[in-house]
């Protein structure tokens, strides 16, 4: 599916372009790795 060779950015781009063809497990990893980072929740120091 992605004959781009040993270039991680190229393989990642190819996998994103063919995401619908990936297995559910691979698709979950691609989704996880390409999701925007979540911000940490700040806690109130008085509550600790």
C-alpha cells in the first residue's frame, strides 16, 4: 500500500491518505498519534 521506503514522514502521509483501507487496530493507532495534544488539567492547590 505504501511503497515510499524507510521514510517515516512519507509512510505516515501515505497511511493517512489510505486510512479507510487500514485495519481497525492500525486506524486507532494513526488516530491516536495524529490527534492534537490535550492540555493538562490544572488543579487548585488549595484542594490538595
